[in-house]
């Protein structure tokens, strides 16, 4: 057997005006051919795919690397970059020759300027190259916006079962377990799916302790059945202006039976029933959330700034919380925050360690949401911000956020970085020698995923209500491409009122 493996992964925030370019993918590591396995064979879903294949009773004769394009969440991909990515896959498929199967690592909520469904477009393109008889399996994020184009061009789709996303590796393993059944047992997959006309705030998308937890336990039970190859609920990336935006429930089995239709209907009913719980989130305005954190009298307190979440594709340069931290008279044990601002980083490097920093910070990448803040302080450290992410979103993922600078202004230490990255992880601060465990307040640019890595040691957590392109104030967002009616933008008593939602059997 000759199996090809590739990756095209990014969560696109279409409300972030900054486009994702080829250089952004280069910063996160473009790989083609065998270097995919050499450099990323122990990383995330690709690591899980390789681990799962090693567990097969009969290993494949050859694994062929196609291409690996990964970029941290940001704005939509520029058209020229998307074209270049597709052309790279075309060339690698040509070089690969005849294949027995293709395994892809996708996100499912990735858009270009002129293509709202890049994941579906890639699957369609590869299907046209390899033909209908070659199995294609793919993984996707729990926040994917699944489409009929994705389903019809793949034999099997496997999504994350956890939020925070702690099962990227396991998702890769699940995908190739299914691929083994397709290749060696002759299983012809049948997928029953249904779109739901809803999207919800990410703060309560917690599959461990939140309202969706029983749903994802049920998915695991279903996948334990021999007839089921995959059971998925995709809660969708809400900051994604695309046709047919909405949750998706899907079940892939080895035969069409009415009981599976009933199972999907039951899951849909449960999903619909919890939608109000997912929107009832306790967020506090910037001044109040800082005041509340100080009043708790314990430390550390983590504040989640979901509206500027770099994990959700926001720029990471909002100054709303920074302004309030700098205005605080006293912050016992100090405060940590970070800011994506390459201009401020350059200013810090010009000043040098120990020098006086007197420059504007933030508010440049998304000026419609916040304005620059004048920061006067001392440059404490200059170094590249490079580390390895294991936890929410991936495992063993190399992170490169460019040059960094630590600037102290009173009780506040600001980590300035050139590029966005995992705003949910304390490892960001630790990578430059800062200690989020001992500070008074620490800012995580994340709506909910930060809980996986911060909850084990913080004394408390709060959510900020700030403006931003990952804000849950939906009526302030301009959705032009979505199908309507769509809850919560429109009032819906039942999902059946939205006649645009697709459902039925595929494959």
C-alpha cells in the first residue's frame, strides 16, 4: 500500500482585515515530501496519523509526504497564496504517482479571499486527481464549518472530540483506524449528516464541564460500536462569514440504516436544546474585570480576552485591558500581558535592554476596536519568542512568534511580539522567563481554551467583555455570506424553520 499524507490547517477569522500570506505559512513551517515526517512526525494530527498506522496489523509499503501548510489563526488567506498552496499539492500528487489512499489534516473553517471553503476545495481537487476509487480520509477541528463538498469528496471525516482541544493526536489515530477498515475490510462508508442553523459563543464550548459535555460522551460511545467509523459534532467557528455557517452533526457507518438517522436526529435535538446555555456568558467590561480581579485578593487570576483571542484569529493587539492595567494604582504581585506589535518590538530593540521605552503600543492591526496606548517604561529583555506547544490545540507544535521584548511599566510587564501565536498557553510567558504562576493578574487572549493550561494553577478566572473581531456581540458583526435564518442572529423556535439546512445520506 502507498498512502499519501498532507496538511492544510488554519482557522480563518474573516472579520480580521489582515490577510494570511505565504510568509505567514513559512513562519509556521512549510514542508513538502519526506520532510513532513522528518520535521513534524511527532506533531499533532500528523503524529497521530503515523502512530495509528504503526498500530496496523499490516504496515503500508510506503508513506508519501505531500505538503504541510500550517498557520496560526488569522485573517482570510490571500487568493495568490491559496492558489500557490493548491499548486504545491498538485505537484506533489504528480510526483507521488499511483496511490492506495490519501490522509489529510484539515481545519474545516479555512477561507480565502475568493473561496469560503478552502478545505472542501482541496478535497475536491485531490479527489479529481486520484479518482473515485482511492479512499480519502481527513481530520478536522471541532469548530469546522462542514460542507457537502467536504463530505462528498472524502470517504471519512474525523473531528476533535474535545474543547479545549486536547485530542489532536488521538484524532489522527482515529482517522487511520477508519482508513484500515476501508482498505482491509472493504468497508464502503455511508455518512448521515445534518446542518443546524445555529452558532454560539466559544466561551462555553467546554466538552469536559460545559453544556456540550454529554453530547461528546455520546459520540465516544457511538464510535465504540463496530459499525461506526466516526461520530462528530462540529460546533463551528462563529467568526467565519461563509455560506451555510452552522453546527453540523454527522455519523459515518458501514451501512445505511434508519437507526443511524434517528441517532443523528437525537443528537441534533440535544444540540439545539442547549443553545441558550451557551450564550449566557458572564463577561465584565475592561475596567470592571480588572477591578474584580484585584478585589479577589488572591493570585494568580487569569483574565480571558476572547474578543482579541489570537487562537480565534484576532490580531492580538487590543489595548482595552492594557489601558486598565496601566491605570491601576497598585497590582500586588504584578500583571502579565502580551501584545502583537512588530513596530513596538522594533522600538524596544532600538532602545536596548535597560533603556527607557517611550512608544505607542497596540491598536494598529485592528484600529476599529482599540487605539494605541503610550507606554513609558524599561526594556527588561530582548529575545526571540520560540517554544513548543503541547496542550490546547496541538502536541509538540513548534511556535515561532518572531522577536520579542519585555517592557515593564510600573506593575505591568508587557511581552511584545512580532507575530501572533497561542494566546491561551502560559508557555508563551514562560518561554521568555516570565512566571504566570507567581503574578497577580495574567492575560490570556483566548475565550475558553486557556482553561486547559491555566486552571491547574490559577486562583480564579474571569472573562473580559471587550470589542474585537472575535467578540460575541454578533449584531455588531457584518455577516454578508451566511444563509439565514440563523440563530442567534434570527429568532428560531425550531431548526426546521431554516429550509437552507442540508441533511441526508452522503457516499
